[in-house]
């Protein structure tokens, strides 16, 4: 099959995948794998070639990105269990001040969600939100939505969160994670401002199901956790990998040779840099006298990361199938229409997948897999434009969170928001920050294209 018939088959395959995940509740891994096989058959790929294509797409993902995802998740788990994440939050509160509670909780979420999943981050920081709500007498719903916005923004834009790492790797930017982190931080500014304004001014009058009086103060919350680590020990598992990747990038750009240059490039690779971050996190664990929990933490982390790895690998299979079909050649010969909307295309595709099936990670990885063979056709194959494409996919992957998204229920249940009000707070907020992020991304795209 070729031409318009293959395009129709591709669209049908995507629709079937969405329905399988969202309506039939089939696991995303199985849904993506089955759809990949069916699309390969519909595309007319030789039967004898299909197993090799599936195997190459699957193993390629594990080879290049699997360890990075595991190490990043392990750092987050250790920070969570030692109180390091709580200490980072405390540092943000001290920096911003008590007079701006919505801004404080927003930035707190943004920082914590860099190494910690947004769902877990909300649960971790929710007691702080409650204590700050009691301390400042502001709206608990506004605080919950601000926290959600901060967490969500770094979750989709800034590695080592698995989604943006996987998307960057699929689009050929796995060795340039520092650039992805830098652009991710820059991209975060506009959606953070939009999320803050929305939470502060549009959620303050939404009724809350929480008790009017919260019994635990912020200080009591910190004490109940035990002695928190110092700021240096808490931040080093995050800062050390960033510094090492920065030095590695500088060595590569400056073309530094010899043993010194090789050493910088070695420690600057994402796998080694994050491994160093793990070493610092283990040191933090030992300093908190919780070294005996390292095995348990690692085991639980692998259980959490496993499904993400397999979904990511399945996305790689779908991308390899697309690359092996004649779809790419057809799109290349009819690229004017797609190229005309440029960076908006990744956003729209990711937003459709996100809204339909609920998972931001699935939307990120699947969209990246679909786009990988089309980057040249869309004129997005330079390093900076590839990173901007990752950001556009991330913006789509947060648009929108509703009832089929576990994060929606975490925010509403823990945030004291009734489900009916969740649609005009959490859901509408994710639409606002997703579109706001895309505005900033479009500006960057116009500058660098």
C-alpha cells in the first residue's frame, strides 16, 4: 500500500490505538505493539522483515535511553524517601517568601517534579500546601491548582523526567540532554506565569471539600518527617548531573582533545552524569541513616519505571515501522502542507493523543516515535529545532488532563476539589498552560528556523 491509502491506514491505526487504550482499557504497551504490527502489514512491508523491524525498534530504545530513565527515576525516589524533595521545597519557600503562597507552591512543584513524577510530587507536597493554606488563609483550591501547574510544567519539559528524555532520544537528541534541559527551563517560564495567574485569580472562589481548619502547621509537618538533609546534600543529586553534562557539552563544542577532554566528555554523557547523581543521592541516603532502605527503594523504582520503559520501547517500534514504510516518502513528496504549519503539527498530534488516552508519557513517546522519520520533511532536523519539537510535543502532552488521566484524580482527591469542579480548575488550567507554552515555543521556532 502507498500514497493516500497508506495515510488513511495510518490515521485509522492511530484512532484504533487511542480507542484501545482509552475505551477498551488495553495496556498502552500492548495497544501500541499490536497497532505497529497491523500498520506494518497494511503498509505492505515484507513479512520476513517485520520481526526484525519490531526487534530493532524495541531494542534500540532500551539501548539508548533505558538506563537514563532508570537512573533519573532512582534519584527521584531517593530524594522522596530521604526528605530531600521536602528540603528543596523548603528552600523555594524561603526564597519566594510567605507573602506569595501560590507562587511559592508553584515554584516548589516545578523544582520537585524535575526528579519526581508529578503524581508523586503532588502527594509529597500536598501536606505543605495544606499547611501553607492554613498559615496564609488563601484558597486551598487555588493552592492545589498552582501546585499542579508547577509540577506538570517540569514533568513534560525538563529531564530527567522520563517523558522528555524519551522524546529527546527518539528525535536524536539523547546526547544533548543539557540543551533539552536548558530549553525546557526557558519554555517553562510562560506556562508557569499563566498557571500562576489562572490559579490565583480564577480558582480562589471554587469551593473546597477540605476541612476549614487544618491541624498540622508547616513546622510540625517538617518535624514529623524527621531531620531533613541540608540544602547542599539535597540539591547535589540534581545539580551534579547538570554540571557534568554542561562541562561535557563545552568540551565537545570547544573540541577539547586529550585525556582532559575525553574525561569531560565521559562524565558529560547522560548515563554517566546521572550515575554520578545517583552516587550523590546514595550519599544522601547514608547521611540520613537510611542506607538499609536502598535495596527496597531500588526495587520499587524498577517496578514503577518498568511500564514506562516498555511503553517507550513500543513507541520506538511504531516509529521504526513508519520509517520502514513508504509513508515517509509520500509525505516528503507532499510536504508543503505539513511544513506550512511547522511546529504546530507536533503539538496538535501530541494533544490529540494526550486528550484521548490520558497519559502524558504515552503522548510524548508515541508522538516522538511518529515524528522521528518525518523531522527532515517538516524542516525540524537541526539540533535546536529538534529540541523545540520536543518542547512542542511536551506542550501537547499536557493538553488536557481530565477524567482518563490519573493525575486529574490525584489533584482533585488530594486537593479537596470535587470532580465537577475539577473540570473548570485542573482541566482548564492544563489547557491554558499548554496553549501558553505553545505560544512561547512558536516564538522560539520562528526565531531559530
